[in-house]
């Protein structure tokens, strides 16, 4: 008996001969994350902590709430709560009571966090430049613009997807 070659129906977008978005995004993210993790290992920081530092640096100088940081990092509240706690214990961030919302705290970088951020940022820039060097210089900005559009579409799909189960 001959083996069936392709027993499941496939559409053109999911053809085995075609590149697929989910594995490509995962491969890109995983490779970039691992390369960055290895480059910053000696600092004691993680890629997620760098991202939090970048968000805090680029946000309101008075600081932002944990909820705002969660949104900016496209993460979940529990992950960010743990991340901020570890960063606070390391002396990189501080939490101060929010001036208007008694339930919230403003998170901001401390001088040690600012100094570490600058060190990590340089390593991140070098890595990004090296990775993007596979593209012609003239196409890099268009690529990042298109990737941002894909990321926005993914977030929108997640926000508009009905929850299943419970």
C-alpha cells in the first residue's frame, strides 16, 4: 500500500512548500533573544529587563505604572510584576506611590538602572546592526516598518479573538 503524500488538505497560505509566519517569527525572536541573552549575561540582566529599562527610559520621566509597562512590553501582569520585583531587588528601579491613583505605583529607573541600560543599549544596537546587515541598507527601514505592521496586526488579532473554554 502506498503512503499518502499529503493526507490533510492545505491552502496555499499553509502549503508545506511555503514559508509560514509563526515559525519564522518564532525562529527570529528566539535567535535574537538567545544572542542578546548571551551578550549581556555578565551584567546579570535579562533581555526582558532590558526591554523594561528601555520602556522606562522612553516613557514619562516621573515613571509609569505597572499596567502601562505591561502594555508597552506586550506581556501579562504577573510576568511584569515578577520582573519589576527582581529589578527593584537589584537596585535598578524604584516604585513610588502614584500621585492620583492610590492603588498604583510609578516605576522609574534609578541611577544604577540608567547606567546599566546605557551599557545594554550599546550591546543591543551592535546586535541589531549585525542582524539587519543581511538586508541591503536601503531596505532596512521598510522591513522594520512592515514588521511593525505585522506586529500590530498580531496584537489586534489577539485582542479581537474570543476566549474559548470557560
